[in-house]
C-alpha cells in the first residue's frame, strides 16, 4: 500500500514558523458563510447551478463583479469584458497560451511573483527582465529595450507586472509610472498583463488606480489585460478568478477547446460566489480580513524593531508581504540555515528573479498565515538569527 495522499499544498512542520508561504490564516476562511451561500445558490438557481455553464462565465457572477468594481471605481468594463477563470494562475496560463507564439519574449518585473515565472516557463517563450530601478519598472528604459528587440527581429509579446501591493515586495507603482506604462502600451502595442490579485487588501487608504481602469478612463487604447482573484479575499480552494480583457481576447478565450467543451470554468463555484457577493457576505468578510491582516502586518513590523539598526523594516500599505534587504555580508542562503535552527523560515529573494539573477541578499516574509502571537515569536526567532549572522 502507498503512503497517505496529501490533502493540502502546504502543511506546517512541527516547531517551524514558516513565513515563506503566502497563504491565508485558516481561521479567517469563511467556512460558515460559504456553506450558507452554497445552500442559497442551490435553492435559488436549482439545476442551473450544476449544469454546463456559459463559456465566459455565468451571468450572475459577471454582473455582480461589474457592479462591485464600479462601486470601487475600478471597472471601466461591461459584461462582455470579463472571463471567469480558475484563479489567477489559470488566468496567466490561459493568457500566455492565447497571446504568445513559440519564440516570443515575455518581459517581467524584477522581482516578481515567482509562480508566474514558473507558469511562463511552461510555454515555449523566452523570459526577460524588464529594466527596473528602486521605483520599479522603468518605462523609458523599457521602451529602449523594446526598440532594440524589434530591430533584432524579436517579438516582445507581453509585459507582466503586479503593480499594486506587489508580491514579493508589497510596494505599489507610482501614479506617474502607471500612466507612462499605459502610454507605452498604447504607442508600441505591447500587451500588459496586470496581476491585480491584492488590490482589495488595502489597509490605510484605497489602492492606486489599476492600469486597466486608467487606460479606459483616459481612452489611451492600450493593450492592458487585468487578472483578478478570490484566492486572497475569500479562499484559495475556490480556484476562482477573472480576466478583464478586450472583447476579441475574451472571445478567443471562450473558443479554447476545453473551455467550450466544458461549459466554462468552475461554473458551480462561480455561481456560489455570485450569491456570496450579492448577499453582502463578501463585503462583510472583506472588511473583517482587512482588519485582521492589518493587525498581523503591524504586529510583524513592530516585532522586528529590534533589528532596525541594520535592516530597514518596510510597512506595506496592502497585501501580505514584507521585503527585507539584508545587511552587507549576509545572504538569504546563509541566513536560512541559521533561521531554521531557530525554528523560523522565509522565502529567499532569488526565486523572484528570472534565472535567480538577483535577490540574493533579500528575503520575503508573509504575515498572512500566522496569528499575531505566532508572528511575535517568529520575529524574535528571525531577529536572533540575524544578530548571529551579522556577528559572524
């Protein structure tokens, strides 16, 4: 007989506080509210909730999403500009297969979401880091790169970016650079894939305007595709998200063989999400987790204060992550060995760069998975490891 088949992607090790995983605290998942929404969905829609669905996604969810985003002043789209996906990762995979051909170049931010790099690597495309500085992607230097590539007969097909509460840095791109990127897309016809996964986890003030909405408000005619997800705001196990795209792109997505054959993607869960949203449960849940994750952020930032003499501790305005630059002479790899001996772990920065070509002295900490009390303990353990590393 084989061993027991695992149920979850990540199960913690006894005694180890692993801040490397960007997962929600299980205690914050809306189990009861989702159960109620499931029952109400079956009562309201009956067999329609269990049948083959519309290829682009069920109308009730698209209609609620449109209304919700408009209330947040973030839509700029009608119902034909939505495609319901099985989460953000699925959306990225679909867009890569739809918008690129073998040999194309996909430009990415540095650092960027590490699993996006994995997804792009599954396609016959070349990954290339876009020029950046301390403020993120540099639009002017990116345009120079585009011109060089085109002169060499190479096609840059897409630019992938997480401009709002980014994974891994927690930072947001400035308004000036957002406008410059939208202008760049409009002038060069470069498709921008905007991963907007963390938008609604804003803690101090509303999140910056998305590239998608900025383009539609200004009428630039840029090629911006926006990816959204309910994995962070509701639950990752739903495997539910969406794409905002031009109608011709949505049409191409609906004509993919398995989408057309399967009657859309994740129809029953999407119908339940529509009920969850329309009932007000989503708004109530979102308000609750914003307060909870803000508390966790504040707790971890404060608890790391004892190492501020040699590490700058950022305080992101949203999302789940802290991005730390280590003291001179300390690498993430050497610190990890010490940290694990103290019972704490993190994500090494190099995995967030194309071909691990950077980030060797950076680490990412996630404050989403653990309670405030556990975060205080984790910070104490990490601080002890850092003090040891600095002392040599």
